[in-house]
């Protein structure tokens, strides 16, 4: 099936600074502001993707033999979908000023495991896929930043791999108390395909900030002392290894957050 998809022109230049999210426990359930990222028209012809999509709708919203119009909206960390008609989608494409009448559904149809997974363009919140999505308070006044960043494709899951010169969009969080996740904590670094991945990174960040993942421990430098002592004995002189906090500041999470913060400031000024 060919879904008629249109990204809103310059969609990711609207970054909604100061946006507020609503929480229910650790889950995000809403936001004060949304932007429109793309519009879709799902054709009427019977098809596997269409059939799967219809399964995700309430029975009273299923319209056999009629095309569907969809408007996909997102905030920094949340997303929702407007179900409407192709005529109203066309009108919005002509004049993207006011949202037409529609029914709000939570979540985009291309989320992981969704009916349109892999069929829609990938999106980022920030124009270059680099910026701060949110900052929350962690244990003992720690700051936990949720941010988008880019990394060489080859280094997505192996930070020591030979670069291939092509960038991948990623999303993760960073805690300035324990400097986690570390470069090898791969489960916490997510390929950033759209709002669904940003949402998951925010969930991980909140688990960390509340201490529910049990990972927020301040590095004690003991590991470095052992390595440094062994290395010193081998070389016959004293070798000092950098503490985790200082490598992080130089090249890992802290450095990425600094870069993301700079990119966000630039946009706020534009
Ligand atoms: Zn921490
Ligand atoms: Zn750090």
C-alpha cells in the first residue's frame, strides 16, 4: 500500500521551549503544547497495513471502503494522532493554520510494533537531531538531562568502532551525579526514530532520577585506583588514570549534554 505521507515543512523548527508535560506516576500522559510533524492519507483499498491499522481503532471509528486522514502531532516527549478525513487533511496541507475537527488517539501508528512501523519518515525533535528535550531533578539534587544527539553510524553500539562518516540519530539521558549511562550501557541509548523513542528515553531517565533502577551511585574511583596501581607496578613509575567524571566531561555524556545545550540555546535565540 502507498500511504500518502507529507512532513510539515520545517516541522522540527518548532521546538516549543518551556513546554510542560503531565505525568501519571512515571508515565507521561499529556503536554501543554504540541506541534504537527506530518499528515497522512490512508487509501481506501483493502490491504494488510490498513487492516492492521483498523484493528488499532475503536470499532465506531472504522470506516470500511473509505480513506482515512491522519495528523501526527508530538511534543518533546509525547505523541498523539488526530483521526480525521482526507478532505480536512488536504485543507490543512494547503493552509496549516488551524487543526481540523478530529478524534484524538494516543501514539503514532509507526511506533515499534505498530501497523506502520518502518513505513513513515523518521523524525527528530530538533532540526539537526541535537538538543535538550527535558531536564529533571535526580537523587541529591542531581540534574538528569534527556537529550537528542548524533553519533557515527558504526559507533551506535560500539563507541570504539572505526567511523564510517555517516551520522545516526540517537536519544538518551545523562545524570550529572553518577555519570550514567556509561558508553557501554547500550540498552539506555536508543536509535531516535521519532517521538516513541524519545518517550522511552524519558521513562528510563525518570526511573534513574527516582532511583528505581538502583544505578545512581557516585563513582568512587576505586576501579581506577586498582588499574592505575597495576599499570604503575608494570611500568615502574606512578600512572594516574582520569576519574570517570573527568572522562565524561571530556568526551562522553557530559560532553554530549554540553553540545546539546549549546544547540538548544542557539535555537531559542533564533
Ligand atoms: Zn545518577
Ligand atoms: Zn557526565
